[in-house]
């Protein structure tokens, strides 16, 4: 009868089939071996403490008329590794920018250890980021460069742009939180219940592994159970290629490769940005200097993801009303926080949007 409860024999058969497919799936994972991360050639051009500044090399020649002559410096978040921007050849925002004539630099924040416990917002914005900007300016022979801030790295880029607007030609923010007190902001709801001062006092640096568990817990089914159920189906599909399995493993490597966070920087970010929302309120100070977003008068492109559970669009959209730019543009990506880097749609849309937007202003 339709809708009838399966009998014991049928349940046993379903269970046995599931266990068989699980065993085959685990065997496939075990035989997959180590995956490689990154596809674009790069070289370290500057180092300071734990940070490294990389310059990426294009794999093909771009016609002069298609080049963006002002280089782009990417500032990624502190909480994850920046190779998400160049995960593999067919899922790489950086490769897409290089192919469109953009000269790309990227800040790798490294892995903080006990010696970095007291690094603060001032160190990251006014020292490390500032030194990287100055290096790119000198190397390119240009007084002003382009800055692309991603997620938390976008929030820091806004601080830098407000304090040093004369050093930037254009500013791009990508899935960047600005207003942390919108109703959809899950991170703020969690932070309300955390005594961050006590946490940092007890632990020094904050465990990257613990933070990763937190981010997964914000959307537990989508980010944990569902992906493994989907993987199980793929592993038992004869049409699933070894490349598809490697794609999955690259994502897993990135998700669980979470650096520890310098204690003081984590305390300040969670307190000043997340809990007190000072960036959007105009009450944030870095190194004793007020961060006034109205000082951001260069062209701004704000890119956000419409299905982003970590940085909801409502957190990014207020930027347009807060800056002093007369040339403010937005791009709504129909996807999530991770999809904006690695999905097929993102590969077609995001590099084109960024390079085209920069090229127009490069020529003007």
C-alpha cells in the first residue's frame, strides 16, 4: 500500500545498501591521496613577521588595450586561508582577474602563534596593510592603487581607505560586513552571549578550530550533514569523476584550515565591530584616529551574495549611504558566501564585473 511503513526485511535491505555505499565511499576517499591547492603562479615579494605579500603571474599574454594598469591588492579575512581565491584552475577568482589583464597582489596573513597574542587592529590596518599598500605603490610606480577587501578583510580595508584615501584609486568590497546589527546577522546573535574579554584572557590566541566549529554551527545542516549526504550519492555514481572528488577534498581542506586568531585583534573585532557596531555608527577609532567612512571618496564597488548566511546582504548594503563616494556601484550575486568564490556562475560573473569596472575607471 502506498505510504505504508517498510517492514523489517525492507529496512534491513535499505540499511545494508546504505552501509555498502558508505563503505565504497570511504574507500574512494581513502584512495584519493593529497590534493593540490592553487593553480596560479605567484612569488613572495614582501614579508613582515607572519605575513607574506604575493604577486601573481598571468599564464597568458593580455593585449595592452585590455589591461588594467593600476594593480589590485587583495585583503582577505583573517579567519580563513586566502587560497580560496585561487582554489583550482577552473575555480579561481585570481586566475579570472589575471586573464582579464589585472595585476594581482594578495596579503597572506599567515598563522599567528603565541608571540602574536597582542597584535591589535592598529597593527593589521596601519602597519601590515599599510606596508603592503606602500610596497605595491612603489613596485608599480603609482601613487594610488586598487584595494579589494574580502569579508573581514573588507572591513579592515574600509578602515584603511577612510584613514588613507589618498593612497587608493578604487575600492572594492566583497561579501563585506558593514552594519553588524541587522536582524539576519547570525554572528552577532552568537556574540551577544560571549564574554570575549574573559575568553581572550583565558586562552591568549583564539583557536581556529573552535571558530570553524562555530561557523559550521550557524548553519549545521547545510554546512555539515547535507554535503556528506550529497557526497555519498556522488561517490556511488559511476559518472562521478576523480576530479569531482578532488574538488570536494579541496573545499574540505580549506574549510578546516583555520588559523588561530591573535587574541587582542579578535577581542577588538568582536567587541568594536560585532557587538558595538562602531564601523557603521562612525565611532570606531584605529590607532587613536577616527574611522570616518565619509572620507572614502574614491570609486567604490560593493559586491554581496544574496544567499550569504555569514554576511547577509543587509549587512553590506548600508555602505552606500555611509561613504563619501560619488561613484558608488553594487553587484548582487545570486549565491552564497562560498559560492561567490568557487561556483561556475561566479567564475563567469565576478572577474568580468571587477575587471570591467576597474578598466572603465583606469582609463578615466
